[in-house]
C-alpha cells in the first residue's frame, strides 16, 4: 500500500512534536539559588579592598554587598530576592587548599544552594619556590573539599574559579618602586616576586616554574570539577587569562585586588559560571 505524501508529512510533523515534548534538550536552566557561601583565601575576603591590612568582606567578588563590586550575591539577588541576607563568606585570609575541607564543612552546615571556591594563590605564593604545595597534594585537597560538599549538599551548584596569573602581577608591578618596596617589606609571594627586576636566568626560570605550578593547579581544578558532575562549573581559566592592570590592585600591598579589581573578578567569574 502506498501512503499519500500529505499523510506522510502529517505523520512526520506529529512524530516531531511528540519527540520535542519528550526531549530534555530544551529543559529550562537551573533556577538561581536562594543561599550561597564563598570558600577561599584573602582574595575572597576582600583583603585590603577598603582599609589598611583588614578583610573587607562587603567588597568580596563573591558574597559581598558593596554595589560598586556587583558580586555574585548581588547579581543573583536581582533575579532571586530570596537570597537576601543568606550570603556567607567562609573564606579565611591566608588559607591554602588544605583549608578547603574545613571551609566546605562550614558551607554544608549552612545548607547553602551555591558555593564559590577560589583557592591556590597561597599554595604558589610562598616564601620560596621549594615550599609551594605539590600538585598531587593540591589535587587531593580539592577532591576532599568537593567530596564533602557533594555528600552534604548534593543539589548545590559549585563554581570553581581559576587561580589568577601571579606572573602577570610581577609583570605589571616590577616597574613600580612602590610595588617593589611593598613586596620586599611584607615578604609578599617571594616564590614569584623575589628579585623582581632581576633578568638573571635563574630568576627568569624560577618565575616560569612558579607560573607553571599555577597552570598545573588550574588543570587540577578543571579536572576535579569535571569529575564532580554537572553541578560543578569551572571558569575555563577566564580569571587566569584576564590581563589585570596595576590600578586594579591594592596600593598598600600591590598584591590583592582593590575595589576595582574585585569588581572585575566578579564580572569575569560570574559571566563564566552558571549564567543565572
């Protein structure tokens, strides 16, 4: 029996409609969270963004409420007012990857729906190259923290943010006498920033190795996030690749992001996240 072309066309249209209705391909994006926590170090604490050597959590790129920064929290609040007042900054200045397990436990106890994690700068920025955190140890620390979040908050979304390029910091600050003085006086990130004007091969090679360590950390962050599952999003090195300038860094230590730097960090990391 030959089926008329009009009947075939009708049948094809009906089949397409049935498949479209059953398909998850057009599923709506996940709703914006009603609570959040930030894990990390002094960058997430907004250190030196509003005062002399103090945490400025209101200016944190993640959970701060300072309008000029326009943090993740404020961006989410515009689309889900239910998050109001449910923004927890669990980061600690000086933290390393080894501290993420404890911070993850705090976020779990808060029952949040969204977690940001920016960690690794202090694992690479140490007193010397020899004291940087080994890559395998770094990965184990990250896996431990992520596993704790997944076990305690199985439905939470986790944004893992790449470690900034600390060699970029050296590049933009080495020509500034004020930056060099601050780095030396406060012993800041000497693994990278020692002898900042030296062109000796040993110093050039050292800086390259420290930068590579940061790249290796970011590779591990990406892999750990991929292994976590669809509820984890890595920023695809957006923060690492961003060309920060000296005016976006604190004029007190020439290391931490100032208010402008926190705003840029918020914009980049949010745009390369879940996209609420």
